[in-house]
């Protein structure tokens, strides 16, 4: 019985599939945090750019309509 338990414990300790899954999970979490941070930082710039585009299109529409 002790030999069987010893073999089971050896297999569990030697099994790295769980550790690999945890590593992939941590990498995915890190990439997600980095993407959220980058998009948040870029969000203000995009808002400003679209504001300029909106203003320019509004000015062009006013000029085209003869106003």
C-alpha cells in the first residue's frame, strides 16, 4: 500500500500540467492589464482626435451649405 501511495505522490509532484495552466493564466492576466492600461491612456487622445474631426467636418458642412 505504501508503494502505491509513493508512486501516486511521485506522479503528482512530477506532473507540470497544472503549473503550465497557471502560468498561461498569469500571462493572460498580465496581457489584459497591459491592454487596459494602453487603451485607457490612448482613450483621451482618441477623444481629442475625434473632437477635432467633428469640428472640421462641421466647419466643412457649414462652408459647403453657404453659411
